C-alpha cells in the first residue's frame, strides 16, 4: 500500500512530466496540446486519477490520444477537462488497452542516410514496427532541400515525399537503398487495412502539425498495396527467429525509433543491444537523448531539446527530430 509521502512524490513526478511535455515537446509544435498538458499539470484532481493507473499508462501522449479517440478533439482545456471526467471509464479503458504506437513514416528521412552507408542490399528487422510503415523506406520519396531529392524505388501514384532539413555534413544518398527482405515485430501489430486500428494511428498525430496526417494516409495506402510482415512478439523476443530467415547475401539491420523506453532499466536496454549484435546484425537505434548509456564518441555540438540520438552499433551518428523533419549529422 502506498503511503502519503509516496503518493505526493508520484504526483510531483507526474506534474513535472506533463509540464515538461508542454514546455519542451508540444510548445511550438502543437499549441493546443501544450495548453492541455499544462492544464493537466495544474489539476490536482486529474493528476490523482492518473496516479491510479500503472506508471507506463500515465504518459501525456496516451492521455491526449485517448480523450481524442473517445470524445474528439477538444477546443481547449475547459472542454478537455469536462470530457475527461464525463467519460473517465471509457478513456481509461482505451489507455489500458492501447499504446502510443506513433508509426511515423517520416522518420525514414532520418534513417535513410545511415541505411545508405551500409553494404547493400539490406535485410531489415524493425522492432516496435506497429503497421510496419518504416519498413517501407524504399517506397517513399525524400526532399532534403537544395535540389537533393530521392525518388522511391518503385514509382507509385500518391507515394509520400518526406521533407527533411539536413545539415551540410549529412551524406545524402544519390539513390534509394536496396531492400531485399523486411520484417517487423510488435506487441500489438497494426493491420494497415483495418479502419479501426489505423484510426488509432491517426489519433496519435498531434493537432497543428500540418501535413502529417496526409502523409500517414499516403504511407498507409502504400502499406495496403505492399503489406510488410509484422509478427506479434515482445521486442526482446522473436528477433533472432526473424533474422534467421533473412537472406545471407544481405546486410542484416535491426532498427527502432522511440521504443527502448518500454524496457524498464538501462541494463535491460544494454542487454537488448547485446542480443541484437549477438545475432550478427547492425544495430540502428533512434532514441531520446539519455535512453542509452553514453558512448565513447564525444561531440562539442549543442544538443537541441528533445532531439533523438541516431546511433549505429552504439556509436552516435546524428541528432534527429523525433518526427523526421530534420537531421544534424555529427
């Protein structure tokens, strides 16, 4: 049983989490979500309700998406708060059943320059693949500005073209990567042709983010025509079995974005990396700063707020935007 001091500590941590989300993540990107997160951070009653959930289910993205999934998009904090208390049971059920599977295909724009550095062809295994949209990296087009564009391998009507601002050090490839085999693993795979499952993916897109929803629809259209294989399994399981099916003449790559936070401890994350490398795969990690232990590579570049660390076999390669809109090669 939790005592009063532990509950007070949980409330303080949750308050700081939502305030930090508002100020560092949503501010400048989604003004509405910044307002809603600040409202939660300052609402003792709502925070206490959230503290009744398991810790992983209290996260801001999950709450905001669950309220939107049940009630629609609130026009501001008063409506959001009213909806939460009026539909608390339904919202809580969604939060317990769902995960923040932000299957953002635009992240491929930050993965592509690194994937292109590896010996081709590639055999891709994505961990936390959701609908497998990032496995289709060669089906999309890319625009890095200054005339640096890369078309998809197979020209497809309606294929998305992801815009990404790249610093001068970024090695923009001259052609798409060659993928000879691909598969993914996820606790709850999403079927691209299932309207209810894809509605959840769309609900996870923040309001005020321009064409993200349109780009997701375009990527889902590609996935329905070329469905990637995604196996249901824990992110620590099933990788070796999948990898054993990869063609021997391809470079085996295990990659993930914003996944390792679901492993509880730093040691579990390090053990995961050891496991990936033990099966002979190159390991591409695109995770929040500090999720993995510091490596031997030092850099004097400033680290932007909320930038991800793109790493190859534990070595930092680039700073990246969580949603794939920019990349700074180190």
